C-alpha cells in the first residue's frame, strides 16, 4: 500500500462528475469511489453508488465490478440511497422530490414513485413496521 501501486482498477460508470470521495480499506485493498451518495448493503456484499447522472450503480465490493442492474428513473440528481434490512430492495431519493423503491435482483420498481415532499429529500431509509413483517419507508426533506 505504501508503494502507491494500484490494487484495484477504477470503478468507472457514472457519466458526470461526483462530489465526494470515500476511501474504503478491506483486506488490504484500497478502493477509491468518487460518488454523490452511497450505502453498503446490510449483508456487506454490495455497495450502491449514486451520482448526478440520475442513476444508482450496484457494485460487488469484493471484485470491484459493477453488477446486477443500474437503477434509473429519477428526473433529478440523486440525493440519497439506502438498503432494506434483507438487502433485497433499494430506496432512492433525488432532487425531483420523489422516492423510488427498486427490487435489487430484477432492477424493477417495486411500486409507483412516492411523492409528497415539497422540497429536496435529504435522507431516506427503511424501518420494520409495527407488525414486524413489512418494511416502512421513512424520509426527511429540507
């Protein structure tokens, strides 16, 4: 690591520049991600990255390869992304003030986009519902 030798190639996907850098150290492999928002899956296998290209890419954190699906559909810069507890769904929010829920395996929308916020959604997540069987979506806006 001290030699400056590259240990993993760049994760190239997003088509526009991104506004933050995260450095992850795992098993002596250094990976640099330039992204707008990110979230690790609860099972630790995947990383979802979001950028101002209106897309979410899902990465295998061991190989560094983009995998599964590229999630699309927002009409504004992605602001945040988060995973369900079982790592099977991703919830996203963007500057279009909409929330979208995707099935990770198929890449399909789970439901119609959720609306109601009057300004940009700044945080989003899942929580177990009161019956403990389903997951509710919680969000906050400016």
